[in-house]
C-alpha cells in the first residue's frame, strides 16, 4: 500500500525556496530596494539572499528567476547555507538556470553539510532516487538520519519506512514503527501510513482518526479514504454530505481515485457509483484478510 520506491521528494516538496528560511529575507525587509541592492553589491550575504527572494517572489520587483539565482549564487559562493539550498533547488528544477541535477545535488549537499535538516532530507532523497548522484540506499539513510536527529518530521517518517522495509538499514519493523509514530505527530504522510496500517488490521475507527488528522492538512489520499469510510459508515458515523465533500476536496487536489468516483457518481441514479463503492468495500476487506496477520 505504501510504495517506498515511488517516494519522490522533489514532487512532495515542490518549490520550497519561497518559504525556506524566510527569516533571512525578513531580516532585511525594512531596507529600501536601493539600500538592499547597495548592501548586496558590497557582498552582504543576507542582503544578497533577501534580494534573491524578492526577485523570486516578485516582492517590489518583477519576478525574475535568473536574477534570483544570480544573487543567491553570490551568497552561496560565500558559504551561505540557505543560498546554497536555493541555488541547488534552482538547478534541480531548471528555474532561472538550465536544469543540471548534478550541479543541483552538489549545491544541496554543500548546504546539508552545514547541518540544516531540510537540505539533509533533500540530499537523502537525491541519493535514494539517484537524482544528480549515484543511487545509494545506505548514503540516503545516512542523510535521512542526520535530518531526523534534528526532529525533521518528513525525514523521521522516511527513515521509519527504511527500517520497516530494510532499505539502506537493517530491517527493524519495531524501530521503524517507533519513528513513524514520532513523525505522525505532525507529518500527514506518516499519519496516512498509520491509518492504512490500522485499516489493514481491521481497526477502522482508529484508521479514520489518522485519516482525519492528515485530512486537516489537505492530504489528498486521506481525504478520499476518510470520505469512503464515512460513506460506508465504517469507523466513523455515516454522513453522505460530508463524505462527498471530502472526496471532492481530494479530487481537487488531484487524487485519481477520487476523480474516478465523482465521475461515476454523476451517472444517472448513481448506480455505477454504488457499484464502485461496493467494490472499494470488498477491496478493503480483501486487504484486511490478506495482510491483517502481518
């Protein structure tokens, strides 16, 4: 139910530069643009990063990704960790520069080596997926662990999965579950994973609680699964209106099964929708019977 090989950090995390370490930009936010440029031209790394963020977000200037990367690189070359992250991301995505995963990985690793958990997590996934670096599960696990040791929730969750499946680390389901539960205090993917585990074990009420927690963070799969459980009245009181609303939210977030269900539900008299719902119910029961003893 959880395909570790399909974990793609760069999809999960999208464009983070606009929100990462915003304090760096805010610290110079009171400066007028001319003053900011003057400080940046004199080599002030905070000013260079702040100016980069302005061009990235269009704050007081036209959006210009090339200028954004140019200023970030000036700070990055002086060893500024946040700027190194931004330059690495730019090369990984090809935003403002020609896409170059190898150079992106190099800049990202420079940032990670300065001890920040977010780039450490990114570097872990680059090694896990072989993006810009040779694929290496052991090295990926090392970087995930460094990030998790600083209580970075997503890294803690992924490291837990690695222990669950024995990927890059010795297989240890107990340690894996411990890490996933720790991450699930805030991480929606960890919450969703635990919901699936409870669903497999036939603990529908507990599964619905985990899905509900993740759904509050707009986790598409959890919204869909919570909606289905609510339609069926499994683990949560049946409420068709709320259930359809949750499934619609999941569909808006791009969840394919939610879109399929809503498409079918528009058919006359909803006959096919009910058949689809019954098929999902049978599938849940089959999963529970097949894997419930694991």
